[in-house]
C-alpha cells in the first residue's frame, strides 16, 4: 500500500508542486493520475520512487516512510518498483537486450538466470525479435515497449509510469495501454500519470486529478 | 549474489572500458609511466650506489704509517702492542715493498713508480676497530697518533661518509621527486575519471534510477583507476629496465676509470612489486577522489 499524508513539496525557489495531498493507493490497484502539465503528477510519482522527498507530510510505500529512509536504503526501495519514464531513458549505445538486462546487473543476478528473465520480459511486451536491435533503430512505440520490459524484468509489485503514451500515435498508445492492463490483471499495482486518461478508463482504473498541486478528486 | 561476484563484475566492466578505448588507455598509461619512470630509475641507481658504499664501508679502517727509519724491533713492538689491544678486531701489516707493488699496479702509476730510485713508502699497519662507535674510533686514533714509531695516521672512512651523505641527499631528492610525480599520477587519473563520469552521466542516472547503489556505480571507476595505474606501472617497469640496460655499461665504465667496481643491477622483484603496488594504489586514489567529487547520490531527472 502507498499512503500520502498531507504531503507538500516545495522546490528550491519556492515553487509548490504539491500542496497538502492525502490519498491512499491500495495493493493491486490501477490508478490513473490526470491533470495538465505542471499539475504535480510527475512530482507525486517521484515521491513514490524516492527520487524526491516531501517538504512536509509523509509518503510511505509498503510501510516504509520515504522521508526517513537513508540514502543507502533508497536504492533497495527503487528495486522493488518498476519505473517507466516519459522519455524512455534507454541507453542508446546498448542493444535492447542489454538495456533490459540493466536492472538485473544492478541486483547482481547470475548471467544465465538474467538472460532467461530478460527474454521472458521481452516476450511479454512483444519485443523478443528485436532483442539485438539498437534503440535508435526502433519506433517510438517499440522504444517504449523496451523501456516497459526493463521496468518489469525485476518482477516489481508496483509499476509507475509517467506519461507512457505521450508522443505515441493512437495505435501504439492503445497497444501500450493494453500491456498495462495485462500487468494489472497479473496483480501488479499500477500508477500511471497521463494526459489521456480515456485510454485506461475501460480497464476499471481509479482516476484522481491534480490541479496546481492540489488533489481535486 | 556473492561479494566476490560483485567485485568480479565491476572488474570486468572496468576492463571492458579500458579495452574499449585502447588509444586513450595507452596514452594515459604512457603519461603515468613517464611520471613513474624518473623517480623509479633514480631510486634504482641510488640503491646500486648505496650497495657499493655499504660494501666499501663494511668495516671502517685506520691506517698507521710507520716512520721510514723505524727499525724491525720497533715495528714488532708496535705489532705486539696492537695485537694486545682488545679494541682492535683485525690487524694487517702492509710492508713498504708490497705497498709500492700495489701502487705500481694501479692505473697510471706504473710509469711514476718506475722512475723512483728508492721506495718512498713506509711500512704500515691497517687496523679494523672492534667498535664502529665514532668515540671509540677517535680514542684509538688519539692513542696511536702519539706512538713514537708512527709518522702518520689516516682514517679510511672519510670519503665513504661523504658518499653516504651524497646518497642520502639523492634519496631525499628522489623521494621529493617521487612525491611530485605521485601527485601528477593522482591528478591524471582524477581527470580521466572525471571525463568518464561526464560522458557516462546518462548511464549513471539510469542505473541509479533502477536501484543501483552508490558503491555499484563507484566500483568500476575505482577498478578502472587501479588498472590504469597498474598499466602505467608495468610500462614504467619496462622503461626503467630498458634505460638501466642502456646506461649501466656507461656508468660501470666510468666507475672503472676510478678503480671502482660497479655492477649495476635491478630493478629487483621487491622494487618491481613496490612500483606496481604504488602505481595501482595511486590510480585507485585518484579515481576515489574523482568519484567522491563528481558522482552524486541520486539519479538526475
């Protein structure tokens, strides 16, 4: 479970990205964060991943208060999460296979086991045939699929995606949305920040909306 | 996941980075080798000279030159006195004829001695004091300088002391030089790692985002610095050995002209090990300082 308790986030310079947000995300839930640019969606996701700490209030993930975690403990929290960023953040000088392998290198997985898991993740997102391809040779949708494979290769219980369908044409966006639906069906907690929440509404997503850092619904 | 596996993985990553840019690796290793060669070569040469000085000064001696008109009885009496002196460890009598022969055998003196009608050299006793304590040495010198049979008394350790002082000075200079070049090695590695962190900042950010610990990111850079230092050390070893082979015959020839037997050797295994370990540790240190300065805790946005 993820809990936000009166969370405010102020960036240096005084800009308030989140203001008194209190909400709960239950295990296995599919949550869509809606709102315009600058509404605070990305900040909320970064707080869950421990990429930011709250200025006041508390954020807890599976009972761990993010603000109280030491810098040395944060990497272990991130390993339990799958992160898909708006810009896919693939390493362009490595093949799709090697990119998806990265989280397993971080956890020190043995090469033989890691290879099997990478192929399983690539197969899950329909990218196995592109395992040797370099990211620049892929379409936007394929790059996003590779990034999703990287996010799920460690079998995270929580998957966080920031605008996963931005910059994709409608057909690719629907494919990606269907992938997330499958993960949700498999019991993964999904938190998606998106401009286009209509993509996920058919899958029974709970929708909360942010505006200027405040929770509207 | 064992700790050994983690270290092996980091070492493998560092080796691949080194092998991936062979020209840049070679250039950095050459710069490090140049920084190490001069102090290492200086050290080996000074060590050879110190060995020579140790050999010569193994036992300080006092030469007692008798008066030219000393009778055999007086000489025997002095010998008996010297043998009875417990402060003297060894005694050697050098008859004047033998001394002339020795002089004639020295390079350049044969013609001079050939011109002599009489032997101008006196009989002499060469004594080795039991103690190398300067005070005991001085007491012996004082006691026998007053003996009536003795014309002149000479301490044979003076030039060795001067040589020792020179060697000490040389060692200090090499230490200072070594310190300066060690700093250069650290700076070279610091800068190499700084550039690597800059060029790999995207990869580092992604790794941190995926849950890599600071140690995980740091480790390959540290191994890289150590390996680069080791490569530089190996090149420096080769350079020192090659330069020694080049200069040793010339130095030995020069020493021979002064009737000094100089046999330049090295670098020996302990010296090579010190060189390689020092280079590796300095490379590691440069990398550690750079990583500490340039690598940040959290992933960049």
